[in-house]
């Protein structure tokens, strides 16, 4: 007997998901495209949680952990690659990397930085809800501080796309904004207690979705076996860029989830 999932309907689990297909509007509301015009908004060092993931799951997994996933290759997808910081990190460690992003500015910056570093990667300009990759393409998918910038329906479509393009037994590292973040319930409400559109600040006009731990688990469980979920909290990473929020006004809180494709 199927278990009821509070996030997904049975129809959605088959891929029949209603989501925003208006690419022009998505691009127009993508505040990060404009932010990427300033190098001060582009983070270059890999996130601590990504480094921890690499060492715990790839470099030195315990025997018990090693038996719970299976990497048949070294193809890695950085979903929402931004300025490329995680592409550079994994490329330097021998992975065949692909980066996708909706921002042309992000892709162009990453392309030039790859050339400067004498590295190579496949870069793809696309929305995260419509990934132009074949089924079972990647051994690992990484997405840091990306998927939460969408409505819950678009988030679900993105998770479905990640599941489709990640090999069975492969790894998925992802973060979601938590309800403890300072910007929860700020701005125009789209879905009660879940999604809001900021009316000011650097991400003005860009929808944000917030989840608690139970909702995060329910979102992932149909397609992934969750290895761990933990809360990561931090001050603003960007304080001196044009339009950056005051450190006194912003508090970041995110769930980090690491899971295995079923």
C-alpha cells in the first residue's frame, strides 16, 4: 500500500508536474543574472559543506557508507553553477564536470575563469526545471543554494529532473532554505508559510521557498535514500558587493541533504 507523501501527488511522481514554463518571465525575475555582473557577488571558494561532502563520501567513506552507494564513473553535474567555484574544485580532483545555470553572465564568467585556470568543463545555459541531459547521465549532482530560488512546484520539477539525470546509486548533494532563515515570511506571500517574493534587497522579485526538516525529507524520499540532513547556519557571505544586505539584517539557515539515487 503506497505511503501518502505530503509534498507529492501520485501523478506528480510519474513526472506530470505543473510548473512554470514561461522561460522569459523566469529569466526576467532571475535577480542573480544582474548580480553576476559584479565580480564582488561571485564566490570563488568552495563551500565548507561541499568540501566536507567530498572528503566524507568520496575520499574516505567508511565501509558501511561505501556499501550504501555506488559510483560507476566520475561525471559530476553542478546544478546552478554560478561563477563555477564547485566546478573548479571537482575538476581539480579529477572529475568530468558539467555546469548548468540560467544566467548568461554566470556562464560567461565561468567560461573565462576555466580558460584562465586551464581547466575544461561542459557549460549549459538552461532552466533547472528542464535539464537537457539524457537519463542516468551523472554519477554525482551537486546544487548549493540554488533550488530554493523557485516556487515549490518548480522545486519539485527540479528534483524530478535531478533524479532522472542522476544514475541509480549515485550521490546528490543539495541545500534548501529553512524556516529559521531571516528572510522567511518576508515579502509577498506566494504559498502560505512556504514561498515568498522579496520586495527589496539584492534578490528583489525572485521567489524563495522555505522548508522544514520533514518537508525536506518528503521532497527527496520518493527518488532518493537520505543519508543525512543537517542544519547549516551562517551570516551573509557577501557584504561589500553593490546592493548587499547589511550583516545585521541577514541570517542564513539551510538544510544540507546528502542522499543516494534509488
